[in-house]
């Protein structure tokens, strides 16, 4: 599996950062062009909530479903791919209070399909694009909250 870990400090409380992360419409605006999601389950967002994503990274189009596996309000959110997706991925978002606001850290662990070919494509293109997309996503969250 490939791991991507990035973090950023945001001048906003963990409560405000977490609330933005749960706002699908605002997050879609922040990640437009690389990843857009739609909540596909009913009820309040929490463990078991499912989201359908359509995205593009490193020139690769992807469509997959994820399920929230951990939900600690204002502190931590984890998810994993489910269903028929060939992409295997987990993601964890951690929020820590700081003197200026919040340190938001994200870790993605993923594995592309197709064995050796997937590993080659990952090394040549996808891992770099995932890092860039993750940095863009974090910067977008920061910009939206500090505006």
C-alpha cells in the first residue's frame, strides 16, 4: 500500500473545521476537479455513513464508495472503500487544537488494482498526484475557513 500524509494549521477551531468537513456541498466546491462526493445513506453523518465519490487523480478517473468507520466529533474521522471498487483505500482525518486554531492532518493508505502494473502507474504518476491533490484539499479548507 502507498501512504500519503499531509497536515496544515488552520486559524479556526476544531469545531469549525470539522463542521466544514461534514458539509458535502462546500467540500465539493473545495475539491472541484479532483474529487466530488455525495452522501448515499440516510440519517445523521456518523459511523456507517456511505459516500459515493467521483474523482480524477494523476490522469486516472476513479469512481468508488466509502464508508465512515470512525467518527469522533471535532477530533477524528476515518473511512474505507467498500463495494465493488477495485481501488482499496482508507483515510483518516485528525484534528488537534493549537494555539492558533487547529492542526488538520490527513493520511490516505491506498492500493491500485492490477498488481505490478498498478504499482508502476502509482510510482510514476498517481502517488505524486495524490500528494498534490491532498495539499490542494487542505489548502482549500484553510482558505475557506480563514476568508
